């Protein structure tokens, strides 16, 4: 069976859980406690060279790190990744943009807020938000009256960009500036098999 | 003919030029001046939704943005991208890691240094370098006595990670801490068709 090492609040892990659910794939979920330092334990680097979650361990024991690589691997051959080479490339562009421009810009301010460190970390939050607001505006411009990021249907480009953008308010971002983004977030939430960040069960 | 919009000093653009050279592909090179604001001109967003370089315009007129997406598109079906699904996924993991953890961490301090703004931007440089040193140490650990990042041959994982890491000293990073990285950078420089950041010709 597939095994997913994740954490309760990580948006990167959430992406993997959404897609696993949408693909109706069973998996063992191992939820690590990042504050306790679970990902920094000796031995964890043998499955995660970057000492972080998510890690998807395949049935043959091979681990996959980086949320974008997990999404691409799972989506191969499914309706969530186009067959057409140019559309696949478009999906990849969004996956890279999300990692380069949105993920840390939202995740760090969010973590500092959740841990009550917003005032202590205010300089770093300001510089992260400078990156993040620029990226959100580009996303808003692109969405215009589009329903989905690539082509005419939901793909892993949407799954990937959705996760942290939907959590941006927790990072102190003023999301009422972005009506197109808010509309598109609702589109993603209404896809079949979508799951919220926090579920009742810890094993799916 | 392929058309590459790039800039003289961008590491992300350099990746595309290295691979285009290694694939013996002819292309028209259009070098933009980022300081003058060429990428912020009205109209440029119609080919680059994120208003930045590189952009590879295909022969049919379709543009590709994000360096990782350009590398994946060009490498498809060549020896620079494995056929095996798991090895392809490994390549993608490195491409995502580079964008998430290395690119901005090196590019911003480097730009501030090159523009003589190091002292004015010292707080931001410190934040960025905190990210970057962590990522460089993970890269150093992984390289150990490996010759290449994935499998036993040079792939676009190496091309991608090489570009900014080879420029890290310009971003103020102390690279003498990383003997394995320095050895591997030389491996990449000695691959057939590799080109330096600045070439005499502006059209290849």
C-alpha cells in the first residue's frame, strides 16, 4: 500500500491528500509532529533527503519527495494531467510558479501567526508578503473569467496552487482584494473527492 | 524557429541556453534589459503571464514560461530526461527543490550585490541566506560521492540546480564549505555543449 508521511497543517501535504482522495487511492497516513522535530530525527533523511514532508513511499519502497513531484507521479495517466505535451508543460509552469513564488511567501507568515510569533517575526513576514502579494496579483490577472488554470478542466495545477492560496488569510493576506481567486478557490473546493485540510480520521 | 526571451545575467535563462546548446537546437535569442523594465512593458504579459524571463516561444507561437517547464519540455524524449517514471519523478523533485529553496535565496542576494545594494538590503540578504545555506547543505549531503543528482548520468536535474548554485559566491555565499558541490559543478561544466553565462555572441 502507498504510505504518506505528512503533517497536520502543511499545505504541501494537503495537496497530496486531495489528489489521493480524488484518485480513490488507499494509503497509510503517518502524521509527523514538526514542532517536536520528527522530520529532523536521524533516519528520516533516508526517506526524505530534504528532511521534510510530504513523502510518498511507493508500494516498491521508493520514496518521492517534493509535493509537485508527488502530484505529477500520481496524476500520470489520469484525467488530472493532460496528455497533450503543451498542456502538460502549462501544468508544470503553474507547479513551479507555486513553489517559487507562493509557497514560502504564504507558509512562513502563516506558521508565525499560528505560533503567535507574528510580532517577533514582523520583518520577515513583511518581506515574504512582498513576494506573495506580487504573485497573488499575477494569479488574479490570469484567472480573469477562467474556471481553471490550464485548459477547460480541473488539473493538478489547480490542486497545487489551491492549497496555500486558500490558506493565505491565515498568513495575514487580505484576500478580499482578489475576487477571481476567491471564485476559483470555490471551484476547486467543489471538485469531486476534494478533502478539507483537517479531517476527522487520521487514516484514509 | 524557437525564440528565447532572456536576460544577460539571469541564471534561470542560462539553464535554457545550456540545454538548447546541448540539444544542438537553433533559436533566436532576444535579450531583455530587466533594469530598464523591459519585462514590465504592456504587451509582454501576453507572452509571459508572470512578466519575467525566460520565455521560450515554440515554432507554433505557443509560449512556455518558468525555467523548469522549459527544461522539461525541451528534454522530453532526449537523453537528458530518463524514460523510467521513477527517475523522471526524481528529476522533477530536484527541479522543484531548486525553485523552492535555492533560486530566490541565491538570486536576490546576488542581484543586490551586483547593483551595489548589499548594505542597504542586508536584512533581506540575511533572511534569504538563511534559506540558502540550509538548502546548500542538503545538496552537499546528497552529492556525497555521487557524480550526478539522479542516476548515473547528467540530466536536466543537474542543469537546473547547477545554474544558481554556480553563481552563489556572487550572492555572498561561502562556497568553500561545500567540496562535493564544487566537484559536481565542475562535472556539469565539463558536459558536452555546456555554455558559460556570458558568451561573445548574443545569437546562437
